[in-house]
C-alpha cells in the first residue's frame, strides 16, 4: 500500500511560533517553549522554540522547520524571531495593521526584500507574505492579551541561512534580494511540489504583466533557455520556464492579457504538445513518435511514406528520427508543420486569445521548425538588441 505523504509546517507558521515564544518570555510569561499556533486549516501546530538570546529589552527564539515529505529547500532551516520594545520609534519599512495596533513586523538577516512590483508584499519591504504576517500579529497579540500588557513591540523575522537558501529558489528572478520569502497560505506544507511549481509559474507571469513586459519568451527548461540565449540572443529576463505544464502556462498567459508571445523548446517535448498533450511529463503518456509521424505524413511524398513510417515509429528518440527525416529531405517541412499545429493547439486551449510564435529545435541539428515570424517576435528581437521596431 502506498505510504501517505507526511505534511509539514510553513515558514510562516514557524516564524509565528518563534515570535510567540519570544514575546511571552520578554513580557514576563512562563518559560514554556512550545508554541501553539492555529493554522488556517483548523489544526493547531505545537512547535518547540529554542531560546537564542535574552536581554531586558529583547528576546530571540528559533524554530527548526519541518516541511514533512515536501522537497522544500527550507526543510530543517532555523526560523528565528526577535521581539523587542520599540520605545515609541517607528520605521516606514515595518509592517503594521490597524487590527493589531502597536505590533510591528520587519525582516532581518536572511529574509529577502522586495525590489519589484507584482508580489503580495510592497516594494522595499521584507518578503513576509500576508498570511504569515497575520499569524505573527495574532500570536503576539494573544500573548499581550493573556499577560495584560500593552507595550509596543517589534517582531523581526530572521533566517540565518536564508541568503544561501535563496540561491536554490526562484527569488532572485522574482526580484527578492538578500534572502528567502516567509511564505504560507494555510500554515501547513502540503507535499505537492507540482502545485507549488504551478503557483510559481503563475506568479512569474503575473509579475511580468505588472511590469508591462509586452511579449514573453516561454520555454520548458534549461535546454530551451540555452538555445534562446546562444542561438537567438534572447534572455529569459523577459521570459519564464513552464516545465511540463504547457497548457496551464498558456492559459495563465492568456488570463494575464498576453495575446502574442514566443514558445521555444526541444522537439522531443514540444512535439507532444503539438499533438494536444497538455502536460508533457512522461507519466501522462508519450506519443512523440506517433505525433511526429503524423506531422511528417502531411508533407511526405507518397513513395516514401511506408518506409519512413516504419523508421519514425521505430525510433527511440526524436534526435534519431531527425536523421530519417533529413535523409528523406523533409525534416524542416515536418518541423514547420509541427510548429503550426502547436500554434493552433495553443489557440484552441486559450479560446483564440493567445497566438504564440513557435520554435522547435534539436540538439544535433538546430532548428527543426518554426511558425512564420510574427510582428511581436520581430519587435521583441529588436528590443533585445536595444533597437526600436
């Protein structure tokens, strides 16, 4: 029987637990170092907090994050919070909330700072998302209420390894500098990395739209990024990686208002999408050779069809199949047919809203096929060279 994946706690839950423990100790409460934090799922997280620093004006505690069975880069990281009396001071970079007057939140070492618009945190402030902020405010407010105290307090969230961990995340691309984000919408880490990846893709697209980027370069992964950079001089600074989520990404683009962009990738992956495969991961099926042959048949001379069909369908890889198409003299025409089909498929997925310029390539032979270059792509390539269309 398949083992059920173990859930964990978000960075935001850990930060709230550390803040609650620090606030209780600062304000003269018990020395109990297990914080009870209600999550948005209705469960209560009971997390042990370690005392790291204590003075008359400040207490700092830490909680070791357990992400369960989710492959989270922050699993095992120490999430810290220091709480101190403000003495009446105030800084514009602090978060405040009228529902919790006198409790402020700031990011410290290892917590990233937002430098670009489009995120759920304002530019210039620490990347501590709304739900974690609310959990921290509620936790500290609970301590003040229980102990009958009204001091104004500043909670500073710190993640000692945050700057190193950020290099393994999308944060640098999202314009979050100096560390990781304090995240969480429910307080619980669900071990579903695909959902997290989809959310990241959607956020990247949304940020590009907010920034006014009119035309995006989309590619499944590193092969495509390298091809765009080395063969076309296009940087993914104005683009996104969609992984296997082709249809989802195209729908996201359309919903953000994009009407034309570029989709480039290895033929082995994009040929699946040309045949209507919405998610190109192998577990959802292959069909590469069947779809490739269907494209080839549309342009293949009658006298070559029977032999070429056997060669294509018997190929182990698209790179091998390219050799047969090249020998038959129809490799590029087959690729152009595949690109046109993929363009039409994307139009169908998005209800006619999104016209993608499409480029398919192979490692051994370069460009396999492409659609006719649209005005958007021409303008995009000129802008990448610093020229006006």
